[in-house]
C-alpha cells in the first residue's frame, strides 16, 4: 500500500495503446496508484514525451524492465507486451507476490498446445499457466475473484463472446452454424507504424484480413466449447474499418427452435447478464452503434430474429481499447481486489 | 442523333448522387451527349448551383419534368428518382421511343407482387414491367442487349450477386446456408439530409440497420433463386461504415464438397467471369479493399476456403455509386446500343 | 436543493449536441442533479429515444417548455436554444430566482446594437442583458462568481480568445495585424440535418465558410477591444474539417518587440494562466493536436515565434462541445456556486 | 518512340504515392507509354505486389536503378525519390538525352545556397541545376516548353503560389503582410509508415507542424520574390488534416488599395489565368472545397475581400498528389513535348 493508501500498480509495456489506456484509467481510479512504467526501447524517456497531452498529469519516466524492481514496488502489474514475452515475466512477478494481469495472448489458453499451434512459440510454463484465469468477468467472475494471474481476452473475443454466450450456454442455437463477422477500428493494430494502418491507406477503405486464420479464433472457440459442453468450431472473420476505435461483431446462428421470437431472446439475454453491470441489452428493434461504447467499459448488445430463415442475428459493440482491452483488465482487477466491478471505470460515452 | 453525332441523353432526377455520377460519367463518354436534366424541387436552377465544381464543364439548367419534352429531345433517359415514381414515367418515355434505364427499384422485379409487398405500392403497369430486364450485365448480358427498359440493380445486390453467383450457378454450396454481411459507405443513403448520416453522427461509428428486413433482400433472392433453379432465401445484413463510398459484401456459405480448395474456386470464378471485363478475381490469398474500386466500374472479388468449417468466404468490393449504380447503368446502355461494354467508363482508381 | 442534497438543474433545448453534452457531464458532477429536460419538437419523448446509449442512465422524458414549471423545479437552468430565443426566456427564469447560463449568442454582447447588427433581431431586454457576464472564466472569473446570468461564449471565440488574450493584454502585438485562421469539426454545426454536414459531403473535404462575416467575429472583437483598451478589428476565418469534434485556432500577429523569443512568450503565457487550471501551455517546440483535448474541458496552447517575420504564431486547441460549449458552462456554474472551477469536469482525453 | 508509336517513359522511385499516381495517369495518356519502373528496396517485385488493384493493368516489375539502362530505354524520366538523390541521377540521364522531371526539391531552387541551407546537403551540380526550370506552368509556361530538366514544385507551393501570384504580380497587396495558412491531407507525408500518420493517431485530429520552418517556405518565397521584383518573406504554416488527399491554402494579405472589392479581384484573377486551363476562378461568394479537386489536375480559387480590415482572403484548393505532384509533372511534360497542356489528364472529380 503506497503512502496514498492506494494500491501501487505498475505497467510493463507502457508505450503502446494498451499502456496509455491503463495510464489514463488509473488517473481516475480511487484505489489504485500508478507507480511504475516499464519499457524497452522507450526506457529513460518521460512518458509525456510519448504522449504530450498527459504532461501535466503524468510525471513518470519509463524505466527499464527489471522484475525484481517491479516486484518490490508494485502489488499489481499489468503486462502490455507483444505475444510471447509475458510468459517469461509473469512467473517472476507472481513469485514476488504480485497480482498479474496479462493483456497478451500468453495466458488465455487452458491448453498450451493450442497456443503453441497458433502462436508458434513453445511454452515451458505449464504449471504457472494452469493457474491463469481467462479474464472475461461476465463468464468467469467467480474464478477471477480468486486469481493471481489473469489472461485478459482479446478485443474480438470479448465482443464476440459477450454476443454469443447466452445462445450457446442455453443451447438455443446449432453451434456449428455460428458465423461471426467482426469489424474493428484501426487502433486494434496498435501504435506500430505499418503501411496498411496509415490514414492515407486505411481511410475510405474497408477490407477483411486473416480470413479463416485469425489468432483470435481459437480463443473464441475455447470459450464456446466450454459453454456448449463439446468442441465447437466457429467461423470468424475480422475486418478493418476506417475509424479509430470500436468493434462490432455481427453474429449469425441458426435457432434450434424456430418459434423463438426477438423478445424471447431479449428476455433470455437480460437474465443472463442481470448481474453484469457492463453489458447493456438494447430494447427491441434497437441495434448498437460502436460510437455508443467509445471511451467506456460498456458492451451494447442488440438482438434480431429472422423468422424467414430461423436465424438469430446478434450485434455486439464495444470500445476495443476499453472493454476490449484496458478497461476489462481494470474490471478484472477490481474483482481480484474484492472491489465493486465498476469501480473507477468510465460509464458513459461523450456523444457524438 | 445530336449535332455532335452523339446520342442525346437525359437524366430525370439529376440533383442526387445518382444524377451527379451520371453527369460526370457522361462528360467522358465518346458516344453520348447530355442534353437534358430534369428535377422537381430543383427545376429552374443551373446544375452548377448544386455542384459548383462542375460549373466550368456543365452549363445545363435543371428543367421541369415533362415526358413529352424529354421524349422529343432524348434517345436515352436515365431515371434517378425515389422508388415508386419511375413506374409512372417510364411507360410514357418508352412510348415515345426512348430507351429507359431506371435506377430505382421499380423495374427490378419479375414478380410485381414481391415489389408490392416490400415497397408498399400497388402497380398497374404489369405489361411494361414484364419487358424490363434486370441490369446486371455479368448475368443477363444477352437480355440487356435486346432491352428497351432496364431496371438497374441496387448497390448491395450488385456486390452480393457478383460474389455469390458462381457458387449458386454451379451448385457448389448449400444455398440456405448463405449469409451476406454487407458494409456500405454513407453515400448509399443519398444526398438527403438525415441526422444519422451527418458526419458528426456517422463518423467514428459502425452499425447494422434494417436487419432481416432490408428491401434489397428480395432482389438478391430473386436472382439467387433464378441461378439455383429453386427458391432461395438468403440472410442479408447491411451495415453503415464511416466512409463516403464503397461496398464490401462478405459472403459465407457451406460447400457441398468439402474437398474443394481455394484455388479450385478461384479457377471456377475466373472461368465464370472470363467475358466480364468489369470483374477482377484476385490472386490466391489477396482480399479486396473497397478503396481499390473507388471511382471505377470494377468489382474486385477475393475468395477463401476454411477447411476447418467447410465454408467458402467470398469478399466482393465495388464503388456503390459506380458499379453499384451509375457506372453499371452506363455499362447496360453500352450493351443496349451495341457498343463495347467498357466504353467511356473509368477503369482504374486513383490510389490512395 | 433536491432530496439528494444536490442542486436541481434543468436544460432547455435538450435534444441538440449542447444538450446531450450537458446531460452527460451532469451524470458525473457530484453537486448537481438533472431534474428537468425541456424541448419543443421533442416534448413528450423519452430522452433515450434521441440518444439510446443513455437509456440505462437517463430516465427523464423531455417536457414542454414552461418557465413557471422550470423555475419552480430548478435552481439552475441551462438554455441551449437557437439564437434569439433565450432572450425571451431568461428574464422569466431570473425573476423566479434561477441562475441562468445561456449557450446561445443572446447574452454575449455588452452592446446590444452589435448583437442586433450581426444577428438581425431587435432586443428590448437591455436591463436584463446588462447584468449578463461573458462566460470566459479565464478572463472574467471575478464577475462570473457574482453573476446570475452568464452568456456562454461561442466555440470559436473560446479557442481564439484563450490564444490571443495574453498578447493583447500585455500589449505584445500590434492588434490590427491579428489573423485568426480557425478550423472546426462538423459537430459545431449542431444536430440539424444539413446537406453540407453529411458525412458523404464533409468527409475527405475541407473549406472555409462565412469568410469575413462569421457571427463569432464581433464576439472576438468585443473581448479583444476590452483587453487592448481600444477598438480592435480582427481577421477571423472559420473552416470546416472532416472530424467530429475539436477546434484549432491558428493565430498570427506581429510583435511590437521583434527581440522577443519563443521562451519569453511561453513564460508570459504561463504567468497569465497560472490560476487557470483548464489552460495548458505546451513546452517549447510542442504544438497542440485537437485530439488531446477531446472529451475534456482543457485548452492546449502552443507558441512559436518566427524571427524572420517578427510574427508570433499561437495555436489553441479545444473540444468545441466541451471547453467550447457545455464544459465551459459547467465551469462557469462551478464559479457561480462558489465551488472549485474543476469540479465534476473531465480532465484527460482518452487517446487515441 | 516505342512500338506503340508512343513516347517511352520511365519512373524512378515507383513505389511511393508519387510513383503510383504517375503509373495511374500514364494508363490514360494517349501519347505516353510506361516502359520502366525503378526502385531500390522494391527492386525485383512486380509492381502489383505493392498495389494489387493495378494487377490486371500494370504488368511491369520494378527494376534496379541503372541510369544507363534507363537512358537507353526511356525518352522521358520522372524522378520520384527522396530529396538529395535526384541531383546524382539527373545529370547522367540528361547526358543520355532524356527529358527529366524531378518531383523532389533538388531542382526547385535557382540559388543552390538556399537549397543547401534548408535541405542540409551540399551541391556540386550548379551547371546542370542552372538549366532546370521551376515546373509551375501557370507562371513559367514559356520556359518549361524549352526545358530538358524540370524541378516540379512541392504540393504546398503549388496551392500557395497559384493563390497569391496575381496579387503580387500586379502589386495589389503589401507583400510582407502575406500569411499562408495551409492545410493538407496526410498522403502528403508519403507512403512511409510513421506513427503520426497512422489513422489511429491522425484521424479525428488536427494540428500545425514545422511552424515557421517548413522547407516549402523558401520555395514559395523564391517565386513570390520573382513576382514582386524584390525579396519577399512570407508566413507559411502547414497543418495536417484528417483526410487522404487535398490541400487548401488560405491566404491573407493587406490590399494596397482598400477600395478594391471582391468582384474587381475576381476579374483580375480571371484575366491572369485566362490561358490556364487547370485553374478555375470561382464565382463571387463561392469558396472552394478540396473535394472538388480530388483526382483531377485542377486548382479551384475563391476570393473574398474584407472591407473592414482591407484584407484580401484567397482560398486555393488542389489535390496534393495531382496538381500538387504527379498531375502537374505530366502537365509540364505535355508542354515540353509540344502537346496540349491538358492532354491525358483527369478534368473532373467524382463527387462526393
């Protein structure tokens, strides 16, 4: 506990979008205090060199990454590193007694072979990995409360799983008919300078990518299988949309009972998410706009049934950097600390 | 034939985006001469009051809509009016000997009951309507060549049908598994001032609309049924994307033969569109960006197969105002006049 | 004082962007409680019909505008109406003992003849108008503290005046050389559906408007004259930029003393705004991005001197709907109530 | 002359935006044939690897840069390289008899010391450089006709100089009062992946850069001085705007004769550009939108006078990659070849 009486928190990999979201969110959190920022290429730089607009609020300098130092100084550590690095760092921090929330893919898989197959890196930390909990509170709240290590979900899986879970959990649809057509703003690609993410390229354009092979697929399937009680394969297609933030997942599946109507499903969804303050089921006939979720930790879900085709269409909208990343990590931490799930998180967008 | 030796052309409903595209395209067409612009609320105004950037090239003033005058002056008339008006005007113009290309929905349906059900207007022009040809040259080239009246397809149906047709025509997929997730720039909503199309609302946002009930659905189904040889229902969902132009249709369907691979399908598509200069099948592993088609009459098609799920995913990209509207209308007219299908149409985007 | 112990607040003209910003800001303000929303065309509708994303937080229905009812129920009233309506309503509300903050132009002018000349409406409420204070706290904090009626500044004047004031107040520049080239996102045009504000029109484009005759000019000149101690005319040119929010004012003026360097001016600006928590003077060589201010009540100011031309160039960036409108109104109210100027206002943008 | 009877053309530095614009424009030019594409890091790649949408039209592979090979194969060479490379290459190509059009800054300066001071590279090719003509046809048409080596202007100077030239040439304004506030889409930054040009960073934002020290300043001043007949310093400030293409220069200057009205100036501008088919002077009260110029070689100019301040405000809009770069280069080549200035260049935007 710091002098402020607040829990001291560190962020490793502070220079990217995940890092700056966390820094920003921590400014408003009443129980947390940011005490450490770590980075490699940016070590030694004041954080405000990277993000000048924060200069009057964030005085920290980015430090080299040293697990001992971090462990001494922080009770909680967020790892916001490229895939394949957290699994070297997390075991050391856990040993030092830190709670660890990893924003990469390293601790999302209960079966490390799946990770190895999709991410192409061998893993030798099975025992630590087996203690990790998948950080989607709406599904795994009870386990997150007990966790020391949370593997925070990807942005696409968050939007997709919040949209599809009630259908699978209740057995309302035929799982193998599920098609998830997801669309994301370009900030999902991170702060790395890539040609295809330039405004000049990405603006006024729209396209799919990694069709039939995006790495978020196995993560979605793991949870879907868990919910359905048997192995489920889903069709997942990501698209890049010319906007900064936001994900919309449009989910299609064939109803087992073609007699179900829209309002039945809305009732089922409302019940499913009754204790989930961050999920809003929209009224009949209202579909979500990603803009509604911007800058908040909310997920808006709209539901439609097509009686002609016996399909349900679910639309799930989040801010990819908030509920899809940093906001959800704080939500998990709130649970791990025994606090209100909503503590210190932004609850309403500025519109328009 | 005008003094210029070119065919005199009129546009009724010139003030909207369809109108201004046609005006623009006609400036570059070697065999056509724009001689008439008609409108209601805009009658009496120089066209350059509406579109000042054209002032140095287009000197015409918008005239009141008088079928007799139009018929006397024009050999060809484009109708770019709201749904339900062309069916009053077209019969008169046809009687005067004009070739008529309608950009609205009025002449897209072989069965007028379908039109009446989806558009809520009774029709009494069965005999004229029965002579109309659906203006998708890649499928109905032979009939367009003979037509006096063409019902030009909607923007979504153009992208969707060019993407799905080879699959249905060749019986490669199970039709009822077809899901079309389509995304459009906001110019598809026309030049009417609607709150949801304001930049302040639509930018940085993304959402589905008219889910399970968009009026382009029956149009897509009519052609799909024609190709499949039996009635086909499709799942069609339109989305509004924060960009000016462009449509991407992402199409999912289950393969009858799960042994088919991507390259098989690319070969089939290339054969299907061998004589279609405006359709480009992309190489293996390349997916279309809508930007590639902007300002052109092209349709770019990318194909993927997911061996895990036995689905084919087809991505079809067009400029919604060109191949999706005005460009395709000129393409049809080229055929009706016995000219090259490509005559006078833009063939390459300016990038980026 | 409401049951909550918080001050009851009403908003007249709640349906526009000014209204929804206020509604949003009031959700986070610890001392204020929104108890009334008034409108004309929208009366009778739940507010969430206009802004569905707020449905789970704002349960109010828009009521007809009745000054008696408002006065009975509210201690504070924000008027967010088109120009020329507040001056009918404010006197009635003041009589009922309300504090009134007007977001329109009606109470911005100390000389009503200037208002009449630029806004084309006669005024007969001279006595009430003479009690109004111009709601720019950085310049008129002392008077706002005492005011019952505040005329909140326009968005362009806020950015322009915060940028230019230290120069004029200290006599550092030749006033008649001042050129203000201002650029705004399209939300400044409000939620009315106008063709030129459609995404299809405004996106990918940029232009000036109302050159040499924008109505914010006399408002800027009134304050500049006040600061300079004699009448000052400024050159003010607004531009529309393809983005939702944000204003950047680029201000040029010739220095009286060409020996002044950048760091001198930065020091002067820092001193001028020492007690102004919402103004941030950027370090030497850093220029503001409008994005830094989005969703906050901040104004970021960057300063450059061109020794070749002896001009100072000041760049001032705000969120046009926050510091440029609703945020500033709350800032004024905080002062009127004797609270901290920063109370309940967002202090940091979400980036990117 | 190639087998096609068309003039063989090469492009060195084909992979960037300047290169792809030239490639695109050459597809439509009746007298030119693209026979060579050269690059360094991209050598060996089919051009369609970089720009897949061109795959069906451009079959060329990028070759290593060898002046001998280029000189043998091409009559005309466009150099689209970073600053400081063309001056090594151009002399060799000129010796081989090629006409050379350089898109970089290397041959824009009549006084190489100015170049050396602003670009930080020493030059030893004074004799070749002295033969170069500044490629702004509206001012230097006669000299371009005779030139073998043209230094094509920067994008900002083109917009700025077309806007300000009549004022200076006719002595209508006091030169030292000139302020040029310029705004550009992000494609002006090229196809290099830079963080600040990412859509996630640049969208929804606006800022000035290189204030008081942008390298296009001396280029503007060189021509202004030439027109004014004495040395002129201008205030030039570039801004980055969230759009792909387009530049707007808003130009302010104090009139020598405050009695001049808007229509006087419009008449003077029309006369000045009477023989310039690519400049359009807008009617009284109409101001240009950058969108009007997109995809064309046009410059739209709007003019306003503020009688209150005795200033003229000129707004000049171009497509930064067309009239601001590749289009203008072709325009120059047309003149060098003795062809119509307009030959093969796009004359009308697709709107919206």
